[in-house]
């Protein structure tokens, strides 16, 4: 009999469907079908999981001999006599102490994540930080998981305080499982059979040893069992055993998609920068981020492919989801901030009329209206900021006249830095004008200490760009 026939035989003996068996050992139903049709062979870790489910040895599965024919399933054949036997009774104080120790680390995590959530949320709101918002959301998810687990312990504690005191719990251990016989104070009784492969978690909580399956938790009093008791040697088996790593072409595709998904953010930023150098737009060009979403989406799809075939897939899934979210968030800026920038020449006309200067014909202009949002600048209030771009031909005559025009400063005196633009660094430009709208003065300190409205014009000969900033700032002598 082939290995595939053996797997099918033992599965049917245990009354499991292919889907049931796949869930118990952490592989796909398709993988089980491939085994049973001898189109694929289970690996060593799969054989170990199968023998635990079937309660047989690995040799029984891989040997060519026919399996025994019996009316009973292998899982129903018990050991002749228990290896260890214990009897426990629990008081209300013991149950409270047990759950108190279980909830203690969760309480600490709840406090830590609450503080982190508040800190990141404040940072995100105060600085309009996307990264702060993402970190706040992550802390919120972890906080909810901790609160949910805490509430589950709370509910279990309340339930067991009503049920466990007064009951007698008799534990009998065998080679492949243990039995719990419960004699309740109301005269009823119950028997529970637990295979060691069903244990998902094990924890020592003070004077207790807690063993948990997916549905129940079993409490062992350490003081009343042998020092070398088999309970100490039980190894929890995760619901989904560690999956195999992809190999060959699948591994190469997995790594490639993982790396490329991470690189999409930088690729999109480069794309926006290149496009902005052509049309002088930045925020309006963030739609480029959407062009890179197929790569992390492909990583998500490939993770589903790996999962279906029983391979590790979480790396591709997590990085795919994270990068899709980030790309869509940054890409949405072109819609969210669509009305933030204007491209009319009102700021140029306003500067020319106020200061009686001539500004060359521009190639492109981006003007941001700062009066529509909250400002927290230390050096005053900004009304608008315009970035103006020129061609080389348009500024030739203009640049030749700057050095002889007294309105343009080639450097700003240190005592005037305080009234210069709070938005642009004057040292990054070749020529600067600081015009006081209220006093109609150029490049001069006011005579009185109060708030003044200024227009700051800054020009760079190297970049053929001009910045025009209208702002209000407080002058103090």
C-alpha cells in the first residue's frame, strides 16, 4: 500500500475529511489531496503532524505493509493503564490568583500601548504627520488586541469562579493523551479526553501550570504533581505548524516581490521628482504612486499562492498590504490637496504693483494659500508663497540689471534676518528684496516696534527661480 493510500486509510478511520485533516496539520486541502493521490510526498515535519493526528507511528504511515483492519479508529484505542493520576480541588482564592497572574502582563501592555497611542496621535495632529498617524493606528490595533485578551481572561475568571470551587478534577495521563474526569458539586460528572497534539499554549503562572487547547484551559497544581511529571514535558503544538520555506523559483519570486514592494515607495518618489522637474508640479504629481501599486498587489496575490501550497507567505502578505496602503495614501494627495496650489500670476502682479519692479515672463508658477489652514510659525503669519520658474532666455536682461538696482540686495544684513521671510532661507538665493507694505520701505528696519506686513522676493541665478512670500511678523527693537 502506498503512502497516499495509507494517509487516506487513516484519515477515513478517524472520520476526518480532507479539509479537516488539512486544518489540523496546517496545510491546504489541495496538498492533502496531492498526498493521497501520490502526486506529492509529505515531508518529515508533515509526517510527524500526521502521526500525531492519526495516533500511529511514522513507520505505520510510510511502511509498505497494509495497516491493521479494525472497527475502532486508532484515536479510539486507549492505553491499558494511566501513567500518572492526580486529583485537584480549587478554591476561589486560587482561581483569582491564577487569573491575576495571567492578566498582569496584559495590564502592563495596555498601559504602555495607551501611552504610545496618545503620544503618536498628538504628534500626528500637531505636525500633520502621516507616519505619526500610521504608528498611532498600529498602537491602537495592538492595544485592542491586549484589551480583547484581558476581557477574555476576565470573562473566563468570572465563569470559573462560579463553576470550579467544590468540584473534583481527576487527571489521568497516557502515552498520547490525558483524561480529565470532573465530579461536580451538584452530582453530575463529565469526562474530557485531550491529545497532547491539541495543546496550543503552556504557561507557568505562580503555583499553577496552565495548558490550553483552542477551546479549554486545564489548570495543574504544581505542588501536587511529581517533579518529573509528564505535564512538564508537554510541548505546545501551534494550530498551524511552521510552514515550509519556498524553494527554487518560488523562493526567488518571493524574495523579488518582497524587495521590489519595499522599493516601490522610493521608485514613486523618484518618479514624482522627475515629473516635477518637467512640469514644476509636486503635489499634483503624486498620482504617480498609484502606478507602482501593482507590484505590492502582486506580492499579496503570490502570498495567497504560497499559502494554498503550504508554504510560508506572511512576509509577502504583510509587506504587500503595508506598501499598498502607503502608496495609496501618498497617491491620494493629488486629490486631497488639489485646491491647495494655484498657478495664476496674481502674486507676481501684486509684487510688481506694490514695489514698482519688473519681473520677467515666467514659465510656471506654484502659489500656495496659507490662510486656509492653521499656522504655528515662530516668526509670524504667512499669507501666500509663490515659487516662480523662468527660462534662461527670459531672465538674461533681468539678471544683468540686478547688481545695479538698489532695491535688490546681494546679501541680507544680520540685523534684518528677523524681518525676512519665515518660509525661505535667504542665504539660498543670490538677490533679495524685503519690502515693508505698511511703511512703503525697501530693505530697512521699521522705526517702531509693532507688527508689519512684508513682501519678500528672493531670486536664484543658478536655478532661474524666484520665491515671493507675503507675510506678517512682529518687529521688536
